[in-house]
C-alpha cells in the first residue's frame, strides 16, 4: 500500500497519463505508469527493502567515466 502522499501523486500521474494516452491513442503510456507505481508499492510493502533503498548512500564508487558517444 502506498503512503497517502504517494497515493495522491499516483492518482495525479494516472489521470495525466490517461488523458495523454487517450489523446495519442497510445495506451502503453498508461500501462507503464501502472507498472512503475506497482513497483513503488512493492517496495513499501517490504520493510527490509524499503529500509535498504531509503538509507543514505555513503560509499564512494570513484569518478564517473567520461561520456562516450555511441558508435565510437
């Protein structure tokens, strides 16, 4: 179950994307919204996973490599 604030955000996203999907005739947009929010709800349902994903990141994984253009 989503917390109240996230539930409100989901409803807003769903409505915006349903309107956009209807206008474009591309319903996969709405399907993607539902899949993403289901994943968010699954994280909230698993307290250990929620704790792991919301703790501060303290590790330094080194410098970010420079961007390489595709095809080089």
